[in-house]
C-alpha cells in the first residue's frame, strides 16, 4: 500500500485553516448571524389552503404592508403554508393574516395553528444553545482524554472547534437564517466529526505501539492512509443523502441540510489535517501511548 504524505502538506493546510477561521470570525464579529424567529422572537402561523397555494403571490401580498418581512414557506404539502412574522407582531396577528389571505384567494384558507415566541424566550434559547455546544465540546475533551491521552483530546477539540466556527462563519457570510434546526445540525456535526476523529486516533495509537522504529510523522501518515478509504466512503455516502435533502427536502429543512453538508465536508478535512497536525505540534511520542505497567507487578519466574 502506498503511503500518502499527508503531514508533508500540514503547513499549507494550517494556512488554509487560518484563512477560513479569520474570514469566519471576522464575519461573525462584523456581520453576525441572521438569527431566526426561534432566537429573535416573533409569530409563527400555519394555514391550510383548499387548493394549491402560490407562495410567490402570498409573499407579494404580504410585502410592503402590515406583514412586511414575513417569511413564507411550504409545509409538508403544496396546500400547507408556514408564515413567520418578525418580532413586533402579537399572537393576535394570526386572524388578521388569515383574513387578508382569504380576501385574496377564491378558495378557503384555514388557520391550523399560531405560535408566539417572545424576545425573552428567544434570548434564553440563544444562551442555552451556546451552552449546549460548549458542554458538548467539554464532554468530548474529557472522554478522549480518558479514552486515549490528553494530547489527543486537545487535537480532537481543536478540530471540533474549527468545524463549528467555519460552519457558523458560512451561515454568517452567506446570510442564511440560523434557527434551531441549524443548531441541531451543528451538534450533529460535532458527533460526526468526533466519530471520524476517534477512528483515526485509535489507529494512530495502535501504530505508535506497533511501529516502534518509525517517527511520529511517518506513523501518522500511515494511520491516515489506512483509514482514508473508510473516511471517504462514510463522508461521500453521507453527503449524497444530505444533498438530496437540500435539493428535494423543501425550505423547512434546507438550513439543516446545508449546515450538515458544510460540517461533514469540513469535518472530514479537519480529521485528517487539524487534529493530526495538532498532535505533531504537541510533540506526541511513543512514551505518551505506552501501556502503563501496574505498580508492584513482577515477571513470572520460570520454575526449574
């Protein structure tokens, strides 16, 4: 098997990661995220049309009037419509909205549900979402430090932080709405990237104990090459499903699918370069991964 010199390109990869992080953090600081209704507060209205609903006409009807800024998407079928009203509308806006839609539609428009999210609830969701990500990263670090070694924990968390910041930066730069489904996708990205990182870390540890005459760079290259086929097959099959969801899943899960597509792609990259390169920066060696000998253990004596 031909060994691919991944670590020979680590400086170029680190420069690429640095550029991604600078752009992402810069956009998050200056432009920030386009927070969705779940975080900013507002009103959610679901209506059912007796016939196929024309979303373009509905958007045009709401623009420039009392309901300016409303987000209109299909919900399940072409007769069900979900309308998100920005903060400033009360839960009494639903009946007035349905009346406006009914006056401009020949069939019947039925109000299915209305939900009002106050700004205080939105702020709490934003804080709890951030805490959920920090807690996930902290637990990951503890688990890997216990399962492998502290240097592996630092490498894994570095990769996960890299993935989360780049994915958030993507949403900030593009200006896509960030709601609870995208937050759920970010937590899923952490789990996906962690799984890939653990597979690579386990192979690195195994090879450090087996290939005693090789240096760390060579051992990491061998380990990455041995796990490359598994990484690519897993990532490609996952991306095929996610691309299908993004294209055919409708606007409701579009943000969720896009966040996972970006997260899986950048997570595959970070498992190879960010986590492994961090191990080299921390100067991982064979002594870090030696199986500890129990205190007081003695070799068995051979009886004559």
